[in-house]
């Protein structure tokens, strides 16, 4: 996503660590758990773990949003009336502009039906409590590249990584030199240009 001056907007907000919230109404308990996540596999593992931990709960409703654009998301009502739980959870995530986040709300039924407005309020309020207890952080979207270069080009490669503030994630100076770096999206165009300017260096996306 580019801004009017064509600078890539690669920063976004998430949370730094898991947090918890709670809401009670007419005997029902709504336990909200918020988690920083980056992949759908992580999400599936966390939801499965919570279903085991809270095996006696009536519902495990959740919502998540992923990516620096926040364009991957899902809301799940887990048996509650459609739109009464997953959507309010997602709404709280979106109202705070968060991504790379999962919120699961575990409901213990208290014997009294709350109605759809009551459910919406309960899932929204418990999620808000969990997010109020979380520490918000700014993340930077990046792509990983593997550089291939010869010894003659090592000084130029090192200068480029220093100039662009790239921290090598791995390197091997054997018969051929390789180095893995994470490049923030706002610097990607300049990085590719600098690589091309170094005659004996190539970069492949990992």
C-alpha cells in the first residue's frame, strides 16, 4: 500500500504478549484471551489448546486479523447466534487498528439466556478488557532475501547492509558467499537497486 508520496506504508500495530479479559452477566462468564500471532497454523494450535484447557465451556468464539495490510481475517461464532460473538470480537480488534492478533472468548453459560444484544455486549466488553490489558507495539512488515556474492563484492555488500540498516539473519562465507537479510518493505525498492549496482551480487526472495 503506497501513500501519496509513493512511500510504502509498512508499519502496523499489534500486541506484544498474550493478555486476558473477563466479563460476567447473569451467571455467564466470558473469558477473553488475546494473542499475538503471525500464521493461521498458530491460530489453529491456540484455539485447539484453549478448547482442551476449557473443555467444559459452552462456546469458544474467536476472531483474528493477519498481515500488515490486515487483509486476512475471520470471525467465528462457534454455535452462538450468527453475528453475536465473532463479529463483536473482530470489531474491537478493528476499532484499535490491530493486526497479527487472535482473540478467543470462552463462555461458561450461567443458565439465563442473554439475547443477541446481551451477547454482543458481553463479547465486545470482554474483548475490550483483554485488549485494554495488552501492550500495543508497532511492527514493521518485511521480506527475507538471500544474497549470493563473491569475495570481491563483500565490501560493497557489507556497506549496503550497513547503509540500509539490515541485520544478517544468517551468513555463510564458503566457496560462495551467502547472506540472509530481512528488508522492510519501505526499503525494498532501494535494496533491489543497490543489489543490481553491485555487479556480482544477486538476491532471491525466500
